[in-house]
């Protein structure tokens, strides 16, 4: 599934409707760390695009790595995840949960991942280094963060911690860049993800060269 010769890569999905708002800025803070370590990055904004909810039709169990709904970005996003070593879900907090677009994204990607499993394959999220970050005004981020992380915990993903829960404080009129503790937490989270991705790749290379 992985080309060990290529550079490590992280793909992040931004669930905010604001393409370069506070959620974007937190992701960029993490990207600065990845770039310093030679890790490639890609940011895909999903919050400003129409995304259908899961139909629970079961078609993904017959078509590996593919959802039957083809008019949105889910299938192209799955391809990005397949070729990434790390994945980040980032969302503003909407009524104590992630954005609607992010929830649809989680349901659809999660179902396709689960449907891809068999006795010899644990799914395309298995052992990928994954994290979630939330932006909030005052409250609700704990629940939003947890909801996003549930995708990783049911998928066998490797989820690093940081110095605090992965939140940033920001809203209209308050720039998340002023949240120094939140920014420091994002930097530490990116270092944690980087170290894990590097260790996993080194382990795979050792096994390949035996």
C-alpha cells in the first residue's frame, strides 16, 4: 500500500466553510513543523463544498476504496488518504460538534474504510498516524474533538497526544493566532506525528531489507 521510497506525506482536511480562517491557520502551524522535517503536506478544504451524507446502501462493500456517490470529493479524498502517511481532520466547533461537512466526511470515509477490510487487510486507516484539531469560541471543542477522533479509534489508527487537547480559541473578531498556548500545542502535536511517521517508515524499511 505504501511506496517506501517516496517522502512522507500528511494530508489535512479542513471542515471550515472559511477557506483561510482560524481552522486553516492551526493546520498551517502544524505544516510549518512538517516542512522543517522534509515531510510533504496537502490541505483540502471540504467545509465549503457540498458533501452528501452516507446512504447506508452497502455498495462500498462491493467496490473497494470507493463510495457509490460520485458527485462530491469523497472518492478523490480517499485516494489522497491511501497515499498519505498521516491524516489530520480539522474543524470549527458547531453546536458542540464538528461541522456538518466534516461529519458527512467522517461517515462516508469511515464506511468505505470499514467495508475494505477482510481477513488479510485491516483497512486503509490502519496504522496511519492520525489526529484531529478543533477551533472553538468558548466551549464544545472537547466533544467536537472526540467525535473526530472516534473515526481513528475504530480504524486502528495511531493517534498521538500533545501537551493539551488539540484545541485553538478563535472566532469572528478573534484571531486564533493570538492563542499562544493553542499554537504551541499544534507545534508539539506536529512533532509527535512526525516522530511516529518516521519511526513507522524506518521499521518498514528494516523489515523490507531483511
